[in-house]
């Protein structure tokens, strides 16, 4: 991935439209990816996404084969059932000695998920309850790299376990599962944000997260800056390494990707800048300028 690469608006529009369509699918037909799906997805996974930072060199690896994915997945996800017969998966990898690796991985991974959705594929993020040692056999890890999560990919089995989806892409239309309200995940610093902010927050509202906890909080500042903080600590059975950041920050990276995709598609210029040193807020979105009338999108 070219770390200086930004997100073109044509790509952002495709991903923004996919936000509405993406939902978690756990039962798949096992049907292989077509040659066109494989070629396009592989190209995007390699160098089509926008990096969050220039230091956290995260990456994803596409692997295929039902026999491989069934061996990697195990157990149950909440009360919804195990992931079964996915013909492909993305393995999300990050160097754990670099700052903001969790957020950068979620930011990269969700762009790949949305692109897969735009290709007509279904998906499901899995941050636990998979055999990481089996996944590691399928990818070459550097000494400082760890697998943070995997994403099942394929076509949903009719009648299989999926997330809920309904509505058109308009303000107030997203109603998928139990979600916190926009008011619960935002704070306005005594100012009325422009309409694009609420459109972007609707895209954030339906972003996937571990146990659907939506562990993020967006702060709209008087100067037009938007910052994000993590709000939930997950009790993990085993950390990646002693003193590792909380894994909920990967979910925050996913939320940041939804916010960025929406704003870029809507003609709003700006970019997430990770805060240094690491802490709260995690990052801030700077410099938005509306280029086009939102109603014309």
C-alpha cells in the first residue's frame, strides 16, 4: 500500500453506498469467488485503501477455500451461531510495535469490507473465537506482526444467520439491530454542526463492532474539528502483548472509516490525524470544506 495515497471520491461513493448494504452474515453457500471478484478484491486489498497513518503499516491477506476457513473458525459469535462455509476470508494483520496499530487495522479492514460489499459479497468481522494459530499458517508474519481479526467473505446461504437490514439511505433511515442513538454517541460543543456531520454519523451508527457495543464517542468542536474517543474496555482472555492497547480501538478504527467514507462521498474535504502520544482522543478529523450540495449526491 502506498501510504501517501488518499481516498478518491469515486471510490468513496462506492464505499458509502455499501455502508447501507453491509450486514453480518455467518452462514455461507461455500460458492467460490468468481475470477472477477477475486481480481478486483485482491487489487483493492493490496493498494486500493487509504491508510490512517504513515507509521502503522497494517495489511490484509486474502485466503480462499472452505476447508481452510472452516478450520480457522470455531465456537459461536454471541447467540447467532458459528461462521460456516465461507469460501474466503481476510486476515487483518498489524505490527504491534507501532502506534495506533489497532485503529489503523480497523480503518483499513473496514474499507476492504465495504469494497467487498460493493462487489456483492457478504461478510462478518470476527475478533475472537477463531483459531489464530491456524490463520497464521496461511500468512507469513514478521516477528513484530500479529493477527488482530479475520473477516469471513462469500455469499449468504438462503435462510442463514444474518444481521438485520432495512431502509433507504436517508437521515433517520438506518435501523439494523439494536443501536445506540446518534445523540448517545456524539457530543456537540455548544454549536450546531452542518448537515453533513449528521449524515456521516448515521454511517458511523451502523458500523460493526464487537458485541455491537459501539465503543466510540464523537465530539464536534466549536472550531469544526471532530474527535473520536474509545468508551468501552473489553475483558480479553489474552492480550496481544503485556500493556497492549484496548482492542475496542479496532472498532473505533472501523467507525472512523465509516465517517471518512461518508464525508468524502458527500464532498467534504478533511482527514483523520492520529493524536500523539496515544491516548484520548484517539484522533481528530481536520479541515472539512463542503464542495458540493449534499442533495445532489
